[in-house]
């Protein structure tokens, strides 16, 4: 059975916006009678600003390159770039850990995948994608109960997550819990999932 993956609609816009918010520097000049005196503190601030600008650019470069490699299924190289992104910017740390976990999952490193999703969730316990992706990894390693728990957590955070309902239903079908699977498919159908509608017609009527 193939589970749905969350769409990777990540763009760099959010990361850029977050990064830019860290680059604002107050430039307080002390003006004397005949000269402008720039304190040492300001010089450090300006240096920090340049450093942050460089790191933000580097972070975007490595993160975007990792995403490109992920899309090309070059997961080992993607992981190397996700590692660099993590070194350079913590502002999107949940996202980077989660994507690195997905790359590890696709390489068959399910323990590593789950570890990365755990790290993402340590930073944000309401990070729905972390639970979704951890659920996918747990399913791949045969932990169906754990996968169902994680998809359930996604639904608690976002009661309209069609993919979580769809995946949870399919796992329930696989373990023989058809009544509960039908409940999830019906809920997905109510939310507009056309695939769920077909499955309700096939299995639940």
C-alpha cells in the first residue's frame, strides 16, 4: 500500500522573511560638535549584520539545493545539504529536520528518519508535518499502531488534513479494522477527497 506524502510546498519565502527579521540593526550615532563618533558597539553590530546576511544567503542556498536534490531522489546528497543548512540557520529548524528525516526514510533509514522528526517536534510540539512524516516512517518500518497514533495527532492539530485521514484509513484497512477505516474515508469524502469517495463506494456501502 502506498501512502500519500505531504506536498512539499516549501518555497523559500517563509525562510527569507524569518531571516530578514533577524537582520535589523539599530544604528545609533553619537554626534559630536565637529565629528560623528561611531562607538565600538555599533561596529560590532554592523559586523554581525553582515555575518547574518551571509549566513542567510548560505542557508537559502543549501536548503534550496537540498530540496532540488530531494526532488531528484538524490537523498544522500540532499542530506549533506540539509546538514549544512542546519549549521547555518536555526530559524526553520523544524522544516529542515523534517525534510532530512524524509530523505532518510526514503533511503530506508527509518530509525534516523524518526529521530529527525522527533527533533523537529522537540522544537515545536504542534508541528503537524513532523507527526505526519513520522507516521509515514513508522508505517514503512511496520509500526502500524505508531503510525495511526501520529496521523491521529495530525488530525487533532488540523481536523481538515485530508492526507492524514486517507493514510490512517488505509492503515486501518490493512490491519482489518474496516469499520474505522470507513469512518475515516467518509470524513475525507465530506472534506472533498475524491479518492476517499471512491473508497467509500467500494468498501463501505
